[in-house]
């Protein structure tokens, strides 16, 4: 099956969005957690490193999901593959 230019563009944009969001996920999950132990101040009664690991990363994950869903819905409409609502 031969892909059209529209399908190739759709797939390229999808891969770019996914790659960027996975890079953000990696930084939030591994890089920030690694450096969080150097954050030695108290934030709302808890060590800031605990707050970043327990709460801050969850907020970022929800934002990643929201952004991906919104962006993919827009991309689907642009390329004519959106589901009927």
C-alpha cells in the first residue's frame, strides 16, 4: 500500500509530537528525580524533593496527556481522519 503525502505528513507530525512528549516525560521522571535530592528546602511542610516526586511529576503527566489529546484531535481534523462526535 502506497502512502499519500497527507498520510506521510500526518505520521511525521505524530512522531514529532510523541518524541517531544516522551522526552519531557523522561526528564520529569528520571532527571528531575535524580536532582531533586539537592533541593533541601521545606515546601508546605514537606521537603521540596518529596513534593516534586510525589505531586509535581503527576501534574506534569496529566498536562502531557491533555496536550497530546488536544494536539492529536487537531491533527486528525487537519488531515480528515477525525472521528465523528
